[in-house]
C-alpha cells in the first residue's frame, strides 16, 4: 500500500476551486476539473518536499513555478468560470 502524498496548491486563489497555499491529500474535484482544461495547473500542485523551492520562485518572481503562477493569474477569471 502506498503512502498518501500531501501536496500544496501554490497558485493564485481560484474561487470555488482552490485557495492559495492549501495542503491536500487528494485534490478536490473542482481542481481536478480545472487541471483537465488547463494541464499546467498541475504544476502548481507541489509536493511538500518541494514547497520551499516553489515558494521561493514565486517570491523571487522567477523560475518555472512563477511562470505557471503568472499564467494562472492572467487566466484566473476564465478558470473560475470553468472556461
């Protein structure tokens, strides 16, 4: 039996989908649906072991995680509408 891996969503808060910096043992259905439409959102679900590096990229406004964060921020309204 495998261990449940906790992940944290580090993207911008998406109303009714995922609050920023929320830890999940299993992704909520709304977030899974958003990931199906925009697969890059999965990159914002970071294992706890990689959390410090991910948050540092966002704080420093550089790196892959920051690029994904910025994209999600720019598409936030459409994501929240389910588009």
